[in-house]
C-alpha cells in the first residue's frame, strides 16, 4: 500500500488530496462533512473497509466557512465542484480504474447528488450517501430520479432526516435508517449503541462491495 498526498491547482483554486493506493482496479473518492473529517469514526472505518477489499481511496481535503450552508443547494454544489473536479481530473487522468465509488458525508453529498450523479461520465459509479441533507428539497427531488447502485444512510435523530426517505429505495439504491442516531450516526450517551450503529452501516456497505 502506498499513500500519496498531493496538491492540484488552476488559476483560481488549489486543493490537496490524499491518495491511498492498494494496486487494485477500483477507487473510492470520499467527500467529508464540514466538521466531520476523515479521522472521525464513520469515515475512518469506511476507509479501512475499502482498503480491506483492495479498493484505492482518495480523501479530498477541502475547507469551507460555515456560512456556505446558508447558500442554495446548487450554489454549494458549484463551489465544491470547483475543488472536486480538480482532484477527479488529476487522479483519473493518471490512473486506469475500472470501477468508481463515491462516498459523501453530510455537505459532501451535495455535489455528489447535484452534479456527479447527473454526469454521464459517472453513470456506472456506486454511491454511498452518508447522512445526506434530505430536508433540502432539491436534493430529495434529485434522488427520486437516481438510477445508481448504492446506499443511503441516515439516523432518525438527524435534523436532516425525513420519514419520506423510504421513497428513495429502488432495486439498486438501498436505504439504511439507524434508530435514534444523530447526524454523526451516534446514539447519544450510549457508546455501545453507537458502535452497533457503525457496525450496521459497515455491513451494509460491505454487501455492496
């Protein structure tokens, strides 16, 4: 396994990413939340799960002010894609991958749903949508049209949770609702239940892999 940290830039943007290479033919691009980074439990263990299956992983290290969340969904997607596109182009132009997985957490699901999911170049990619912002109407409407294989995970105590989430289940897209879990997929003040929730999520992802 080889770990490479690299920066890419154009005239207006510069972004850093970490590329963990296993030598496999599959890759998972990961988009973190604003405060939920790759060292936090969910994304850390999703990374470990990918590596276990010989899947290369790319962590994109973006940072944005909290004020970004006050923008419209499409404005957020456009801002983030300026950074994400730089990484996608750099990685995919230098490597020959047969399959692509995209994993997004919280705000990281916005460009994934609003831009990447609708891009013909990624029509065969698999999507892991971890605590997507389902109360944003634009995201929910986009997901209703999703034809990708993947998994949506959300907790019932997440402020972005809606009972309408089950409308998004298709033959290819599975839904995993974690009872009493918050936006971090933690069950408040009960660490053993939080660990069980994490195990449930990882088992759901492993079934896809």
